[in-house]
């Protein structure tokens, strides 16, 4: 079926195929319909055919690129699809449809996204795209004819996938508003499948107040729009009731939270810590220097709270004021130093993570040397090094570029400097409490984090998962420490409820109770385990389709008898 249209469609109700009759056409056609006699033998010998494209019966593979905000969106989309009967699979080959959730920060991420679309089409898979790339540039040639879910429309993923399965092209790119005011996005109480059942990612706001010249994400996420404090607190409360023991707060800039709704980040954090069970932890996401400066005193108190990680991600991008000005970062290097120095003084042991862009247009060798000096001085334990990529449509893409070989050289030099020091050597021999939340990539250890959100590898014992344990550090690497449990110490369970199983859908109990559905007993479908709700599985949907076809046959038989 051809694409509905190339222009931007605000609602799925606006999607009409060129070949579809209008309501007026259908009404007019009824006048020419005459009853037709069917022979009994034809009916009895006729083979019953059921449409195999029943939405909700297909397998879906989802791939997400990018930040924790994008990962949270992916979890929500997976949860809604599973709750509607679709089966989420980790095998792209067996999937009927690929849902590709993109990131627009850097060229390589978009290249992977584009290549995945091509691969899906070569394998005759249905494709639905989401995330920042199609939101920012929906008219890209390689997106032509594909269904798109906008970053603020993830609550309608089931509708879009249903239509894509039937061969329709649907594009939902509108913004969510209330009385003219832009909202943070889809509801926070939607069903979701957490990638890690022990960790809840909560997006506290979307968009930002900046206009960085290199940033493409702004084109997709837009200006700042914050969720109300009560909604965020309720989401955290629900998460803990589902066995979560760690919460990540995320957004494009957490420090700017609340400026659009008359509140601020510290006010939100103080409310949230009241909900955190003993032993559970909260991790704060990225914040730009301008919006954290005015809250330094309160932020230091919050980071010292026993149930909040003493960790803050503050991107500096460059140590040159002239480069920061060209980036339109709205702070100078002294502002950044003030934030770091204050927190290091008031929050002993605090971990400061930062980002640096190498080879931004106009960056001189002197500018780069200033950046190297900053890294040497602070020896950041977590440093995200990015070679500059000009993103289409951004002001920085039109600036005079630093030669590619120079960008590569500077990226290499900074990487070498970063790997020249080991931030954890002095911690060997320490005794620490750590929260165990996941498995290491090599599957040899469990991964835990201490109060400063430093990665600590511990023995892979089943009774450690989701527990706070006491350990002795015996080895330190560049990015981690290794520890053994203290003898006679007992793991502490911070979860106030049994965690959901991997693949289990979160949020359905609350949603159905709110709708007055109580006491419904059901068997979980093969697509997911559900909490407090029933979902039609694939076999049931097939049987339903057969019943409908049989009913149609019986109706035809009755009409034959009447006429």
C-alpha cells in the first residue's frame, strides 16, 4: 500500500490511504447492494480463510541507540507492545517487525540506524522508526514511506505498529500540550519493560534551555518541558513497589528541571529521597554548569544523603572560553571550576564525570592545551571523549572545520592522557558497602556501585543480586575495582517487594486498578509476564479471528435463507 502522505501527519486518525473510500462513498454504495443467493454446496465446500495479519500477534525486535532518556522511551514502547499481545524478541531474524529507536547526537549513531533500516528492508521486515533522528528530520530520503513515532508520542506506539503491520505508513510527530503549555511527554505511568528489573529510569523533563551550536538533539527534543513533582514522586513510589532498588533521573539537562513550571531540581530531589527505601539508591543524570551554579549548597547536601549517589555528570566540552563562546554554552571555564571545586570540598569523595569535544570548529592548539591541563588537574575518573562531528542543520556545521587528521590527533592525545592515570589505586584495602544491580559484560562477575557510583566487581553469587553488601577492595583497574564479601556480613535487601522478572511488564496493576478492573484472573501470554492484568496472546487472537470468520459465514447462510 502506498504511503499515506509525505506531509507531516499529526494524528493516526488523519491517516487515510489514497485508495480508501470516504464515509460518503461507502454510504452511497449501500444503495446499489442487492442480496445474492449462494448455493448450499458452495458454502459447505468453501475453505475458511482467516486474515493472518491480525495486529498484536507478531514478534517485534527493538534496537535503541543513545542516552538513558532514549532507553527509557524504549522501555515504555516495549511495555505497551507486550501488554497489547505483541511478543518482544531478542532475535532480529525471527521478528516480523523492527522498531528502531534512534539517536542523533553523532554521525556514527545515525549511520548505524540508517544501515539497520536498510538491513531490515533487505530481509523483508516491517519497519517502524522512533527517537531523535526522525523527529528532527522526518523528510530524510531513507525515511520515506516508513512509520514514525515522535519522541512525545511514545504512548501511541501500539497504534503505529498496528498500522505498520497492515502495510500503512503512519507519522505521529506532534507535541503534547495542556492549555497551550508544552508537556514533558507521554504519561509516566504507562506499562514498560525495564531492561534491568532492578533499575528504573525516570525522565524528569525533556528538552533544554540552551541553543548549543553543535547540538542536533535540540531539534528533536525542543525547549524545556518538565513533569510535575507529584507525577515523578508517584512513578518512583510505583517503581519501588515493583522491586526496583536503584533509580536514575535523566533528561537532556536535569539542572534546568522545573524552571518552566515554577520549581527547581533540589525541591524535586528532597521529595524523592523521602520515598527511597533504606539501602536503595538514586543517581542524578547530566546537568550543565549554568543551572547547577545557583543550587550548589543544596546539591551538596543532597549528594551527601546516604541514599543518593555522590556522583554528578557535568559536561565541560572545552577548557577554552573562546571555544565555549562559539559553542554557545552560556558559561565560562571558571564557572565549571567553581562547580567542581565546591562539590569536591563539600562532598568528600564525590565523582565528577564530564564530556569533552575534540576539534570543534575554530579550536586552536592553545585551546586544546588548555583542555589537556584541565584534565591533568582534575583527573576525572569518568571522561567521555568525543571527536567533533558536524551535524547537518546545526550552526557548527557551517563553521570552518578543523582538519580531520588534527581532530583525530587531539582525540588520541586526550585519550592517552586519560588512560595515563588510575583513579582507584588508593582505594585498594578499603571496606565499602555496594549495591549489586547487574551482570558484567563477560558474565564472570556481578556489577555493583559504591556510594560514589564507582564500579565494583563482586563474585557472581545468586544471593547478591539486588542486595547491598559489605566488601573489601583487593584490586583496582582503570574503570573498576574488584572486591570480595566481608566474612559473616549478611546481604541487605533494599527492595520492599519482589523484583519483576526479566521481560515482565511494569505498571499494569496500577493502570487497571485505576480503571476499576479488579480480580481478573488470567494466564500470562507468551509475549510477556503481566502484573495484575490480562493480555490476549497470539493463539487467542488467532482463535478470535477464526470465530469472527465463522460468524460471518453463519450470517451469510442466514441471509441466503431469508432471501
